[in-house]
């Protein structure tokens, strides 16, 4: 058997075989009874398949970069781009949300990679309508393929800052309801009028007919 300092261990056919390094004509030891169960070299024992010695220039790696930290000037995130590198940027969340009910402009609105809150959605819809009752609002959110969840919202308290605002997601539906007293309140609100300076109110219910029974003639406008 060759001297231990001239032996190189090679993993062949499921076992370790001692190969002499005396010359180019060296052959594996023919005595099968002298095969070792483990290599004596510590480096070979830690990396028996030689993965650490592989040329890693052809190996692909995935490097995650914090875009916010890069924009803030973190030089650790500013890596060098090499030939054949592929840069993949995660797409921003996009979609549509819907506003319905007692708002000025109900309809569908887009989420173009921005974070939209319920207050921003009401502002985009032109504010509340005349018959709206902000405490009676709901948010309908799709949570599964065939499932939806309904969240009650008190938009009045949200605008006052008494409750937390919520971020909308694609396919959300924000509905603003009304109260049973809303039609009566709007009539009562419009019943009182306050004019500044000189005002004139004409009511057909308590006035004579606009067109007299005799009809108009050309002399009516001669003094104007």
C-alpha cells in the first residue's frame, strides 16, 4: 500500500478508494480489504463531493434587492450588473375598486400601484350625495374564489379621525347608504332660505296666473 502522504482518496462506485500520487501510471489499490470507511483529510471529509472547489462562475444566483433602501442611497444594495444578468421587478398592485350608493359620481375607479383609502375613494367619487348617511356604509371585499366579506364602516367617524381608515384592494366595493329620515331631512333643509341683501321669491301656489285671461298685447311693453 502506498505511503499515507502520497495517497489521494477518490469516491468511486459508492466507496472511498485510495489512489497513489507517485506518478501518472498510478492505479487504484487492488486490495479491496484495505478500503477505508472515511477519508483522513479533514477538508475532504467536510466536502466529500468537492462542491466547494467547483467553478462558480457558471452558477446562477438569485439576489434580492431592497428597492426602497437603494433609492435612499444604500451602497450595499447598489450591486454591479454583469453580462446575461436578468433583473426582475415585482409588479405593483393594480386593479379597480367600485364606489356605489349615495355619492355624486358612483362607478369604477383604478388602482394604479397606489394605496387608496376609503376617504380617498369618497373624494374621487365627488363626495357624499344629498341623501347619504355616512355612518351607514359598508365595504365588500373578495377573500376567495367564491367568497366575500362585508365590513361595516362609519365614514362619519373616519372623516372625523375617530376611527382608523382602511386601505382598499382590487375588486373592493365601497357602498354608502342612507337613512329612513334622509328624504325628510333634505326637504326640511331646503325649506329654509336665507337671502343676502334683497331677495325675491315667486311662488305659483299663492299668485295669480302668469298669463292673464285677456292675453298680452304689444302695449304692455311700450313703457319699458
